[in-house]
C-alpha cells in the first residue's frame, strides 16, 4: 500500500489511487459508520478522507507508519472536524441573550422619574384654581368647553388660568420658552 501512496503522491497515478480507493474506501466508511451511525454522513466523510488522501499522498512517509495508519488518521481527523462542526450551536435570534431588553435604559427611566417628580411638585405649588384646571385638561382629558361648563366659569377664564399656570410651570421648571 505504501508503494501505491508513493505513486499517487509523486506521479498522480490514477490507477494507483483506484487501487487504494477500492481497498480503503469500504474500510473507512465502516469506520465512520461506527463513529457517526449515519450512512450519509459516513459516506461523505469517507469521500472527504479519500480526497485528502489524493491531495496529501506526497506527504506520506513510510518510515513514520503504515499506509493504513496514515489514512485512518486522516479519517479520524475528518470525523473530529465534522463532530465539532455539527456540535456548533445554531444561531437562535429568539435566544434571550440576543433579544434586546425592551425596558428603557436605567438613566433614561431615572431622568423621566425625576422630571415627573419636579412637574408634580411644581403643579402642587400652583394656586388651586390653576392646578385643578391643569388636572382636568391634561390628566383627565376634559375639553376647555366642558371645564367651563363643569366649573360654571367663562371659557376665556379657563384659557387665561391655564396660560398663567403654564407660565408659572415654565418658571418653576426652568424651561423658559418651552411648553411643560
């Protein structure tokens, strides 16, 4: 067998390779069947092994071991590579490690809480007539006409009290020129 490998490695002798293939292909496939337990995978690994034998035959050194040992070492290495490749986990886009957290960043949440607390404090410092109008208009979503009717005050008074409330909130929150 060493002479056949030498012929393949030095002269790319197709007949020598055919003889190697006829002898080793069934044995390599049987070896792969014991390891892989899958006929198709064993067939593919056998073919990969025999292609590697064709490509690397020039590297065979009969002083280091028998041809069969060299060929089965190639087969074993191909099986190990296939095992590693098969064990590599598939990418799962739903894996919690890859799904972005839907909660806002903590610093944004803290900033929003602080702004809300400042606004709540500022509204609490407004005169009752202005803070009541703000609550009705913005937190309870009552129209200005409905507020005027509910409190029995003119619509213009509702609007002027809301405008005054906004001015005081802007001043209290330090956002001159911006709506609260």
